[in-house]
C-alpha cells in the first residue's frame, strides 16, 4: 500500500525545489483558508442559533411566568368572590326562588359583585368583564351589559349546559380552567379569553353547586409582554384537547388556518417555511408559547463572515503565489551552499568560509558550521560521559555489597545474644536487620503497604526495648489496602517523629495510632496520631529533615493533589494526615536506581 502511494505521488513530484515550494505554499494556504471559512460559517451559524434558542427560551419562560402571575391573580380573585359569605348566600337563595322575585336579589348581587371588583381589581387592568351565574344561569356581570352574551335567549339554560366549556367546568369540580376564547362570544371575536370556575358551596358537606363564575381577560396582556418586531412572530396555542386552538398570535391568520392542526405540525410547518422555532409550556394553563424568527434574518452575520472569508482566501491565494516565487529563491540559494559544505565535510574538512543571512536557512548553515567545529569536543565529552557511567555502576555495585555485610553482622549479633540468653538484644538485632532489608527494598521505590507496616512494627519493637515498653502501637488498616503499593518510608518517618517529638518527652506511657482507608473519591488517607506532649511551633517542625523529606517525595511522586497536614495541641497530642491519589503516581527517571 505504501509503495503504491509513493509511486503515485512520484508522478506529481516536481524536479525543482522552487516548483515544489510553490505547490506546497498554494496547497497549504488556500484549502485551509476555505476550510476555515466553511467551518467558521457553520460554527457561527450553529452557535448563533443555539444562543438564539436559549435566549428565546429564557424570554418565553419569563413571559410565561409573567402570564402565570397575572393568571394566578385572576384565580385568587375568583376564590375571593367565592369566599364572600354574603355573595355566596345570595347565590344559594337565587337558585331557590322564582323569576318574578329575582329582580331585587339580582340588583343586590350585582352591587355586591361590583363592590368586590372595585376593592380587588385595582391592579387587574387586563380583566375585561366578570359574570356570575346562579344555578338557573341568571347572570349579573361586571364590565358588560349583555350578561350571557350569545347565550342570552329563551333557551339560555339549555345552551349553556350543552356547551363544551360548561361540561369541562363541571368535570373540573370547582378548579379554575382557562379557554382560548371568550366562551360567551362568537368564535370570530378573539380579543378576550375566559377563565371558568364552577362555584361549589364550601360550607356544605357535599360541596353542592351554587353557581358559575366566568372571568373574561383581554389578550392585550400577551402583546405587552412580548417583544414583537417585523421579523419575528409570537404564538400561544391551546393543545389541551384533541384540537389546537389559537389563544394569541402576532400574525392573525393563525386564527383561521390552525384551529384544527396538531401542535407539532404547526411548529414543523414553521421550520419548513424557514423559521427558527422556540417553545415553552405555561405552567398554569398548559398552553404552548411559541416564538418564530426567519432564519435568513438571523443568519445575516454568518453570511457576512462567509463572504469575507472567501474574499480573504482569494487574496491569500494570490499573495501565496507571488511571495512563494520570491521566497523560494532566497531559500534555494543558501541550500545549495549548505549542500556544498556537506560534501566538503564528508571529505574531512571542518572549516568553512561561507556566510549566511540571519534567517532560518541561514541558521541551518551556521549551525552546521558550528557542528563541524564542535565535533571533536563532542567526541571527548562522550568519552568522559562513558567513564562517569562506569564509575556510577561501580558505586551501585558497592552499595549492594555493603548491606549484605551489615545483614551478616546483625545475624551474628543475634545468635551471640541467643547463646548468652540476651533475648532483648536478639530481638533488637532481628528488627534492625529486617528494617534495613525493607528500607533498601532491592533499590525499588514502591513497596506493598503490608511491608511498610511490618517495617513500623520492627521499629516499634526496637523503641519499646529501649524505653521499657512505654509505647503502645495501634494499627487500624483497611484489609483491601494491604497489597496497595506505596512509596517506601512514607509512614515510618511519621511514627518516628511521633516517638521523638511526642512520646519520648512525655512522662509515663503513650499511644500511637495508625489508620488507613480508601476514600470514595479514590484517594488513600493515612492518619498517624499520638497522645504526646504536642508541638508548640508546627512551622519549625515542618522544616525538619524527616517530615520535609516525606512531603517532598509525596509531591514529586503523587503530584500537587497530594497533601501532608499537621494538627497539634500542646499536652494533648499530634495528628498527621497524608492524602494522595495512587492512580496519579508517576516515575521521574529510572525507578530501579532513583532515590527521591
């Protein structure tokens, strides 16, 4: 495959460097510019549409929330009307008397309703009218004189009872429901919409029906909330039933065209017509608030970006051709001189008189001249480096020999102590020998946690022999962590620090507690605490070699997310915490021979 590719590419290979340079300049400059132009156009288009959709959704949400506030005020007003005892009593009495006796009660009820509205509706500037019906659908209205509107006839009661909106109000059982149009007017009159509430007596056990309340609200409330311009459209649709009804539209033809269409079909049709569609569902009514803007109007700026990018690409292509011809000559000539120098260097020459300009090709020529002049010096440095490497190998070998001598000596001390019945000396010799073995760990920096804990146990054995078993060592380690590899000598220096700075100066016995656990975040937490004399100056302690060495090695291997913290109270004790992520460990060089 590779051979075929090279064979194919060789057919288009130019003999002269200048021609290649020209072809490469055009190939590397013109297509990327056009690609960048296309990508920038699409990215800016998608970003603009995405930002626009987000902004419109936020605007629709705000508009819906404002509408919710007004509609909840209407609901509150309806509940205040129902909560008026006098008005409720008049409705109950009205439903039990004849038509001849109704006039006086009707005037009284109308007066009461007007009083409530005048007290409550000071902020309800969008309320067009309020109509209150008794069980015989005799009405008193506030804000209108024709009472039942299109139902005002001899068959008014039958007409209202058979209407869809009344049946829905009965099904709602007293809950306030909203309709897209004024239920008392003809459908071709769309300046208001209605809220209908079936009035039920809260004082009765079975919540008997005592009347009907209709509040007609002016749709101008929506136009005042929405930022309508020439290039956008707003639409509020009621799709709660099997058909979709238009509540409000900045483009009035929706009243005629979309009364039976599905909600998704309306939005899909707008997208097919070249609009960007945003929608939001109102919480109180369940109506869908829609916002449409022409995509071409929205994408004016990306179109300008595309045009400017194409123009820039054309200018760059022309400039690339002109400058490549000029620059290729400034490159090929110095390259010819460099080629001549290389031929002479291959023959043994190391001194050249050629001069170059202060540019990249000139830098190559001058570098080649320096390389030939420094060749001898580099060879000598290489020889010295090899000698130093040999010396280092000898030192490593010597470091491996010395521990064996130490182990043998300690082993001899142990057996001599056993022969003379000095068990404490024998235990100390064995613990010291094992500590050295674990510390060296065959030159490796990582060690399983159970070996590090064994190292601490040997150390505590030595110290208790020295101090007459004054110290108690408690170990609480998650069993799942015992095989976890950690840096060697990470915990033992902390225990040693607790002995020398905390428990040794203390009068009487002391306790050291070591706990280890894995946190939910994946970090490992070690805690070493003692009940010693505490530390008066923590800053001075942290400057010491032991803790400083542990902190430095911890940062080098486990990174900046690792930490070593010290908390201490005088005469109460000291607590040291080590926290690190074992998955972030990394070697800095050869792990078999490096010491931190």
